[in-house]
C-alpha cells in the first residue's frame, strides 16, 4: 500500500519521491556526423505540485566552462497515466465536475499494474520547437519512459524518439537519456547524478 503524504493529491503518491529541487553534474556524448560531441554539464531540476494530480517539471543545464554557458532547458508535466474522467479538468479551461475517482491511497492502488508498477505519462517541451510525449512506468524509485510521439515545429532540428530512465539511488536522482536524432538511431545521449537541494539553495537560481 502507498504511504501518502496527506498534503498531496492521492495520485501523486507514487511520484512523491521526485518532489523538490535537484542539482548536480552530468556528461553529454552524442554522434553528430563524423564526430562525437562531448561536454560536461551542470543541471538543476525541479518537480513541484500545485494541488493538482500532476507534477510541474523544469530543468536547466549549463556547460561546465568558465562562462557556465547555457546548454538546454525543458519544461513539462508528469502524472499517472489513466483514462480521463468527468472529475478531471479540461479540455481547455473547463473545470472538473464531481468527485475525483482517485482521492485516496486505496483508490490509487486500483491503478497499480500486475507487475507492481504504475503507468506514467510525461509531456516535455523544449524551447527549440520540440515536444515529447512519453509513456512508461514508475515502480517505486525507478522510472522508465519512451516517447509515444514527438512533435516538431517547422524550424526544429530532426528529433524522432527518446527514452529516459530515472532512479533514486543513495538519495541521489540518477537519470539517463537515449536519443534518436540527426540521422542517428537511438543512441546514448546524456546522463547525470543530482542531489536534492534545500529550498534556500533552490531559490538562489543560476
């Protein structure tokens, strides 16, 4: 049975270990044409909730050079994957109607798969005109995701698929990202190890 923080919406029970800000370093390595682009980077990631059954996600990375050159940014939303109900908000700004179907830890347990995991959905947008819809699973402190769809604007670089793995190991958030882009099939792209930061550190910005 889920151990739920009573201040959170029940559906965030499986995701609650992600909530907060994380910062650390990682390594980028990806083939581009006849060369491999390699960089060491710093990253800050945050998962926040606003009283709704999803997490708001933001990530910002910078190259570990003398100028701390900006490298990448992402934003999005993470939630358990399940059919929509009348008690869910939307589409657009339409308010929810009725009582939430998953308003307790016991109700959320009904979403657990036979293998013990929960289905997960993450929508991640990039400032260069790419949005990724990921589907996958969360099983305790491990998340596995693969893109179900990638939307690219007319001016965006080729990006066709991604997979991501996240895990909580020794109180650190570890993640790895495989990417299919620029004519390459799915290749190892980047990984990082992040430590949780205090609220005062998270507010310092970069």
